[in-house]
C-alpha cells in the first residue's frame, strides 16, 4: 500500500483547501509500522519453549532418554542411572532449544509476527509513534497551538489523530474518532490516499466549525504528507 506522487499531491491540495477555512494546521504522516516489536518474538519463543515440552510429556511424547527415566527399564548401576539422567536432561533441553529456534524463525515472517503481537500493544506503540511525530515536526510550536496530526501506521492498520491544546479545548474529543474511522477504513480497504482525503475533509469541517480562521492566517506547517522510511 503505497502513495504515488499524484496521491501525495492530492493530499497536499486537500490540506491546503481545508486550512483556508480554519486557524487549525493539519499535518499528515504515514509510517510503515508503529514499532519493530523486537521483544515479541523473544517473549513468544521463551514462553513456548518453557511450556510446550512439559505439555508434550503430559500428552505422551517420550524421547528415548526421557522414556528410560520415566518408566522404561534402566540399569540399576549408579553410573548408568547417572548417564540416563544426563541423557534425559539433554533431550529435554534440546527439545526446548528446538522450540525456541523454530518460533524465532517463524516470527521473522511479518504476517506471523503481526498476528502474534497483542492488539493493545499495537495500539500503544502506534499512539506513541504518533506522539513522537507530533513533537518532532513541531506541531506543538504553532502560534496559537492549533496543530492537528493525522497519522497512519500501515502494518498495524491503525490511525491516530493528535490535536494540540487549542483544538482539543475547542472541539469535542469524540469528533476525532470519526476522522480516525475514515482513515482506518482506507487502510483496511487498501485505499490509503482515499482514507487520507476523507480524513482531511472531515478534519477541515470540524476545524472550520470550532476554530475559525484568524484575520491573519499564515500557513505554519507544510501541507505535504510525510512518508516515513522502513526502519
């Protein structure tokens, strides 16, 4: 899901048009993902490596060394028993290591990692990424604190709208849920440009109703959408 140069031009034009009716400043950013989620594969691999071998034993799976320790015939000599114990432990540890490696390899597949990442964690990371963009692009430094960020994260198919202090106090917070819903609809349907255009149009209506233009209404932020690189 990419934005062509033509799409980016359409989005910039939509932002410019929306801002003619308000003192608000609309800024758009699209990111490939909200986070790399590097801890997710490690957590899943550790949990499954610890949990699956005991479950396999309870279900009847018996590697030969473990079978000898848990009920098969063993030699009664102390040295032989010691060897049996060591072999059983080695088999068990080997099973855990195999599970750990296989899960890590599976998690390298983006679709698998995306499926295994909990929804609340995705939401939190996308929100944090949006806030980072809000601050790094100086939306909090507009003249009357009128910046509005429209942010989309492609991998998670999630969106965030962050409004600065003046906008937040003027417009009911619930109305921005409509903007988020419009953008998410575009993300899920594969029409990213259409989602942004709809979100910008609705944002313009909200801002025009609650934050009318000033007598002098300079354009303080770029109208062009920022497309972040893969990281």
